C-alpha cells in the first residue's frame, strides 16, 4: 500500500491570510486527488491532477502536482471561514485495485 | 441528481453484537466502495465492487466483516462480532468508471460506536 503523508495536521489562521498544505509520498502516483470533508459529511472531490508539474486553479485554491509525481500542494489565497474543513489527498491504492489510499488530512480552521 | 444514500446515520452497539449498514449508490454507477474512517484519520478502503463482483477486499477483516452487493446496485456491510476498535464512520462511495482518477461520490456515512 502506498502511503501519503499530509502536513500540517492542524492549521488555524485568520480570515484573509494565505496558506499552503502539503501531501508527500515516497512512491510515484499516476494521479492525485484532493477532497474536502466537512463534519458529518462524506469527502467531496475538489480536483484531480494527473501530469507531473501540473497546476490547477479553482477560484482561490491552487493545486500543484510535483514534477516527479510524488507530492502535491494546495494553496489557498485570502482564506475565508467557508474554507474550514478537513482537506484530504488521495491516490490510487495500487496493486491493480482502483480504490483510493488517503492521507490523514489537514484540519483547517479559518477564524473570522 | 440523488447522491449516495446510506443508513442508518448513527448506530451504537455493545461489543460482540452484530451490525449492518446499507448503501444505495448513484444510479448507473457500476463501482461501489466501502471505506472505514477512524477519528482523526483519512478513509481506508475496505472493499470495492464492480457491478456485483468483488474487485478488491484485501483490507477487509474477513473474520468479522462481510459485504455483498446483490444485483449490482445496493450494498450491505456487516460486522459480526463487533470490537471496540471498529468504532468509526463507514463511508460508501460510488463512481462511474471504477478508475482511481475519476470522481468518487461519497455518502454521509454511518457513525458506529461500539461500547
């Protein structure tokens, strides 16, 4: 099973600040996904990155896939309280299966 | 479009009892997954179905967990007997293509507490 390490585990910042969270692995992934999960809900897909070096933007969120396809980052500009949640990165679990292996997530709190 | 439906939302049982969870995926989605999410961790894949066949159950504790997907639509996940460490949220997800780079749609989950 390929492992994904996320950092930081917890992050609490003020509204309007910028932040970056990271997802790292010693393994190469054919693709990585970022999900956001709110309390009492299932994860919701934000983005899928498939090409090394790829950058995708979703409004104030910028996602980058490392050149070697072993890491990814999520940058949020001008964070808002609505960005609060658990951010999870996930990649193919490997071994011929199509399910996902998830990191432990970054708990993000944006204070008004 | 209706999402993935799961029931019950919450369940409290004593250790050594049995419990079952139900999932109805998005209509037309051939692939169905069950994940276990322990507090403070990311979801862990338990089992993947393609239609009514099992694709991957390598992380399913088969001595106590079982799952089925009759007729390739609804699915049930059963635990018998439950242990304290089974306390977790059980998430069901479905996808159209059954590929890890396609979007998986998750239900709200069933929160299980074993006391």
